[in-house]
C-alpha cells in the first residue's frame, strides 16, 4: 500500500490524479494477495512493485539508488519471478555516471540474496535442483508456438482478466505511448514500459505445473506493473488530447473503467473470503512425480516386442519398434512417441502399488500418419498377483 501511494505521489501532481493511480493499482485481482492469501508470491509481488516505485522516485530525485537495489534483491530472494522486473533498472543508468550506478545496483542487489543464502547454509538447507523442473519436466518456458496456441492463450488471458481486469485499456494506452516521440523520450514511461514488458513475458511464457486457475497467484506479479504503465500512459494521453471534448471522453472512460474494476476486485476478494474454492493437497507433487514416472516412453527399454524381426534388411532404421518424437501442428507441443510398424505387440512390465490404482493411458496418432489413417492401437492390461493373472 505504501509503494502504491508513493508511486502515485511521485507520478502525479494533483490529488485527484494520485487517487486515480492509487485506485488503478489496487483495483485488480492481485490485491487478494494481501487478504488472507499471504505467501512468498505476496512478498515477491510487493517487493517487485516497491522496486519499481523506488525506481520512479529515483528518476524524480526522491529516492536513493541503493534503496532501489536492495528492494530488487529482496524481491528476488522471495521468488525468482521478480527477476523479470530487473531489466527495467537499466533505464536508470546515465552515460556520465553509469559505472558507479552499476556498482551500486549490483552490490545493493546482492545484500539480501547473500544473507538469505547464508541463512540457508547455516540451517543446512540443501540447494535447489535446477535441472529437473517439476516432477522431472525440464521445460520451464513455453516455446512461442506453445504460448500462442489457442487453448493456452485463452487460459492465460482469463488469468490476466483476473489480476488486471483493465488490461485492454492499459496495453492500448501503453502501445499508443510507444507511438509518440515525446513519450519515447520520457524516461519514466520507458522504465514502466520495460517493467511491464518483462512481467508480461514471464506471464505468457512461463510454464506452470498447475492449471492457472489453481495457481493464479504465481502470475499475480504482472498486475501492478502493467496497471502503472497503462494508467500513466492514459493520463499522458489526457494531457495530449487534441480537443477538450476528446479529453472529457477519455476522462469519463477511465472513471467508468475504474469503478467497474473496483467492483470486480471487491467481489473477487469477497468470494474468496466466503468460499473455499480449492483445497490444496500437500502430497500432490509426489503424486505427479509418480504419474510421470509411468510414462510408456520411459518403460520402452524394458519392453518385449513380438515379432522382434526388423522390417527391412538395413542395419539401422529398420527397428520394428522405436522411440522418436513428433510435434503437434496445432500447438507446437513436442512429445516422445513410440513408433511401431504393424504387426507388433509391445509388452511392458510395470510394478504397481498393492492398493487400488488408476492407470491412465493417453494415446495419440502421429500426425504424419493422419492422411493414411495408421493402424490404431489396442491396449490390453494384464494384472499378475499372488492369486494369478487377470485381463
């Protein structure tokens, strides 16, 4: 709240405009992070925005650079997602003093991360694994084709409506600002543009392991920088309006939009206060890991193939069954695929728990075979136990 008020005070000269900026920043789903939903995402989002607010203050001569650096390092210590706002700090550098500024940013930014690492070392906390992703999935970011796939993009935009309900206005105003030469010379606008671009890249490109509606707060960090960028550009658009009538229309549109966004946010917080929509399961990560370990592609080396004769006389490339990969043309999603030249029977041994288990098979026909149909796949599950074998 202090950061939002400071940003509003440093960006606007009148009380009314300060109130407009303040309302725009708080009238979004991100505000739920401070209403009974506090975790490291909350602190990361708060400190990332505090970093941006202090950077605005530094450009106006109202905040020291070391405070910007310490706030940025603190944000990253709470969650690495805050790193996507740090490229905006490059806008603060001046040609005549950039070496000293870089030293200040680096040393100040390392204070809290080094302190955090020292505390973890003292507590003997093992270092994080950076090579396996979640449950063995190493892909941390979507490819451009995956991110722009209709289903993926629709899910992301639904999440964006939640954390920044006025995002079409903010992006539209920001893009308009980029088209104006006077705005491109405004260092504050450039700072906010780079910050908004960084968090939006993270928002659309980061591959989360849970559906966005299950983990919306992971992406809430994009809300405040986007809103500050948009409302600042909108207010500048008001100042540059070609006529009083156009200015009045822009002013009334912004007021109406802020009322709707405020109502949306109040109801969103109220619903989450009154109802429990999601009940987290602390064992879910372990369950997902076990599920991923049951991928048929990983079991192929243990499989028995009948008949096992190659399909041609060449030394290589004639295997009856081989592991390869394909890319879905609709989404760009690349996955491993088991290629089998019919007729072929592939038997895979699988040890399952003694208790009741659920086996989920998800076959897909290779796109290269769509035109000629392929031969299909028949799955048969035989269960062997002390009592015998059953199909």
